[in-house]
């Protein structure tokens, strides 16, 4: 069996699906550039989200904004002195890893958590944000996770939040919903007391003036990191990204941007 077909079955097993296979059938002629080539090119190609507030989303005028957008533009500014040197490429969840593997982008800053399965396909930088599974409520009596005992809690059908809630809060009554919109409607109609889901999404709902409250203590954590192509030829890019993230952390820039976008690192 050829290498091409081995990779095809491996990526299917990792759940990155048909979109990845399509890219592998027609690979880009040039993989993601090394740091020196990126510098000569004059722009940084970054996969981002455009529908996930506050990480990456479009304004009413179509402009991309958000915490991860800021980070992509800051990396470009550090290389060329211009935030506009970041070429932002909106991707769906299924397109994130294929875009990196194929060389369509140099890196992905798109709500990607570092995991063993994903490390088989790409490499990751050091983390830039701690996300996880959070709790959103409108009920005034719910202040901490244990207050959910014997209450109704919405979770997405088939999501990992189900197992997390069952393990952490065995006395909770789970109510399955098909989408985040369905969960929001269930909260608004007071059909459930809380919703457990992606902390980033929930914090995006719980902005100042909103009726929703995001609990500071989450049920699980995972670290968001920048995805880059695998291979020693990309070591210079990985080292530079890690150095910049460390500096931005020490300078307080990452924390300032998180606070600006209403984000808090998830704590357990």
C-alpha cells in the first residue's frame, strides 16, 4: 500500500474527513514556507475563524475582528511592521488542518486545541489561551458548578460536554439540544437552568449588558495553540512563533487582548 493511501486512512481515523483527503489528492506544489521565505514573500498566510465571536468574526461591514485576528496581525506586524501583512484566510472547522498540511496557509490560529491526534498531522506552538468547557446561565441562584445539582442543563447532542458533565456533576439532568441556537432558545424560554458548552462561545454571549452569566469556574480545560506544518524544515517558523508568544505573554499583550474581548482563561 502506497504512502498516499496510508495517509488517507490515517486522516479518516483522525476525523478530519473528506476535505483533508481532497487536499491530499491534489497537494499544493509548495508546502508552507520557512521563516526566511515568508519574510521575503512579504505576508503571512493565516487560517482564522470568521464566525466565532470573540475569537474571529465579521462585523456588519464584513471586516474580520477578534482575539485570534489580533494575534495573527500582531505576528505580521512583528515581521514587517504592518498588521495588514497578515493575509487572513477564513476556514471552517473541517478545513483548519488541511489548510496547514497542504501549504495553503503558513499557520492556523483558529480555535485549535493541542491534542495527540492532531499532533499526528501538524505541530503546535506553545499555548496562547486556556479554553475549555464552561457554564452559562440566567438563573440568579447558580454561582458555581455544584449549584447545578438536580437542575436541568442543556448540552449539544453528541458533544464531549456530555461525558464531562456526567463525570463532574452526576446529579444533573441533561437536556440534549441540536445546536448552540437551540441551547440559547432553551435558556431564553427557561426550559433549562444552564448550558454547558465551548467556553469561548459562551463568553462571547456573556458580554456586558447581556442577560447571560458565564461562571468563572469551568468543568474542563484545553489549551489553544497555533498549528504549523510538521517537519524539521519548519523549525525556524515554530521557534519564532514560540518566541513571539512568550514575549507577548511576558509583555502582558495577550492578557490585555483577552480582557478587551471579554475572555478569561478557563479555571477549574
